[in-house]
C-alpha cells in the first residue's frame, strides 16, 4: 500500500478506527479475487460504501426492540418533533420507556451520527441523517 492510499483511507474514515479497519479489510478481501494481485485505488474506493453499509447494519442489528421502533418511526417520518415521536412510539410498543430514556437514545444517536438533531426553534425536529458522501480525496489516488 502506498502512503496516498493510507491517507485516503484515513480521510474516508474521518477518524473512526472501525471504519478505517473495515475499509482496509474489504479492500484486501476484494484484492484476493482472481485476476487481482494488489490493493488498488479502485478497490479502496469500492470498499468505502461497502464498509459504511456493513457498519450501519451492525449498528442497526444491535438496537433493542424499543430503539428499533424509534429508529423506524424517525425513518418513516423523515422529520418529526420529539413530542410526536414519543407519542407514536408509546402507541407502537407495550411498556414504553420513559421520555428521558428516549431522549438519551436520541442524544446517543446524535453522537454516533445515526441521526442528526437540529434545534429549529420553530419546529424542533429530528431529521434522519443521510449517509456521508465519499470524501473527495482524488489528490491521494
């Protein structure tokens, strides 16, 4: 691997070691295919969205039943106020968690970039975050 390839992986991972390791692992896995003898810039580029998808799925698989319900409600609504979210969540599950626990989930997801929380005084909505674009690191590769 070249220094430029490693810098691209570092930039694409945005400081997240799990993502960087995943990109390298997926690029190396794809380099084992017949007719491929080394990790190329194209294999690294292809590994970025593949890795992000794998990590996202792993994170989703780890959600509890209540967290999964909240996640799906936000995803379906695309934009929803915290009050509306809690009301809908309370209808969907038996024995819903208290509002503070739900707020804690939302704060945790904000930190882990699963969701963006936007403080809009007029609406106070929670928006589903869109996947990060692949960074433009063409100068590296």
